[in-house]
């Protein structure tokens, strides 16, 4: 990504963080947003989650977020209503900064698309 796109992405993501802070408080980061997306997708309401459940929710979020980019395909929900995805293609061999930027963009797109 060029520097202008990095700056624009940063502005959009920071705007989303400010919006989320109104509901969830300050200090949100990409991981906490992935957790929220996972909860939204699974539609689970609990007071607390085990470490495994948290990791599963983040995994669901990543699959959901990268589905529009052609990396995953939704294949259905299991008996507990958890969504499952099929890996269609591996992420390109890009650096961690580029992967992070892809997730930032996917998060921004998700919140816009779902009017959240």
C-alpha cells in the first residue's frame, strides 16, 4: 500500500475506534474488535467466555471479514449455531503490516456494510 492509502486507512480506522468508544469505552484495538465481530456473527450472549471460546470467536471474525475478499466461504452453522467457513485460498505471503492493514480494511468494510 502506498503512504496515502496508509494514512486514509488510519483515519478511517481511528474514526471507527472513536465510534466504538462511545459504546464500549476507550482502549479498543484490532483484537477486541475482532472479538466483537465474532460475537456479532455467532449471536452469542454470555457474561464471560473461556480462552478457547474467545479464540474461536476471533477465528469466526477473521473468516467472516475475509470472505468478501475470496479467502473463505461460509458453509453453514453447526448444531450450536456457530458459523463455519471453508478456506478457499491462503493469504498471500505478505508481511505482518500488510496483513494487519488487510484486516483493518476488512473491519472498516464490515462495519459500513452492516451499518454498525
